[in-house]
């Protein structure tokens, strides 16, 4: 299974999105959950990817069917949905993102996804990529069943939320045990599995697990660390 290398974008700048594509990332995650971008400004982010090979995946703020539909109508290649804890939630996301008879996404032939009517969709509507985030102890417990849902392409681990949830609930399972369980669930059902990587030192450990959707850091973190490094260097003069 191919490894997809991406990065998280939360600043909300089309220029940064375009630069990420120029750098050759397989995918970028445009973040509507925690990012600075507004929903109305999202189309300009997606336009910045036009002509590139970089997939535009949008993390919706919540699994609202109307939001998922709009994001895909605007031309996103797929969605990431946070806090998918149950099979019912996973099935809801798939139905919101797909057309009848499998789902209930509304059809519009004049949206950006179809060139505002210049490229009419045929009988075979394209299926968007759907990444379900596993970020809680409950999600880990249901990972096998979530991975089995037809239409879910990959499980994506949210390390910060998962670590916090395990600690807050005093879970008997360690973070590493949960990580292994989610990866196994995905592999057992032939699905991809991904994670956000903040530290390059984690690369070899995560590579050994066979993760296939890797997000290397975020635009905001890279800018922050660059500012800090340059400031410290300037102060040392």
C-alpha cells in the first residue's frame, strides 16, 4: 500500500497551500476544526492546488452532512472527520459524503467540483477519500468495527487528543498499545492508517508500524519554530 506524505495547514493562506504543493507533498490537510481558515474562504485554498498532484483533504469541524457536502462540492478530494468513536458515526460520514443509493449527498452539476457545469458528472460519481480520526479510548475500542465500514479509506490517529483522553479517563491501556491496536485494525480490513508526526525522531518507529498516511508537522508549527530559531540567533549577536 502506497505511503502518502502530507502536512497540516492551519494558517489559512492560499500561498502556503500552493507552496506545499510546489514542494511535492502527496496531500495537504486544510483544517476547519482548529485552523484559522473560515469555511467561506476554503475554495481559495483548494484553488491553490489546481494543476498540482497534491490532494486536498479538508478536516471538517464536525460530521455535519451539509458541511461535508459543501466541502466536497467546492472541490476537496476528501475529508477527515475528527472524533469518530462509533460505527454509527463512521457510517454517517460515509453517507454524507456519497451519492445515492449508498449515501444521501445532494447532486449539483454547477458546483466547482464539476467545473461549475463545464464537466457534467456521469453515472459513476467519484468517491471522495474519507479519513476517520481515532482520538479517544472509545474510538480505539471500536477501531476494528470502524475500519470494517465500507467507504472508510483510512483510520487517522490524533496523537494529542488520544493521549489526553487516555490520561483524563485513567485508561488502563497505554498510548502505544492503542496505537498498535488501531494500526492492526486498519491492516486487518485492508484500510490505510495514518498519524500526525511532530518530531522527526519518531519517524523510524512509526515507519516500522507500516503507517500509510503520514502528516509531517503543520505550517503554523514550522513558522513558529522558524521564528523562534531566528529570534534566538539574532539575540546571540
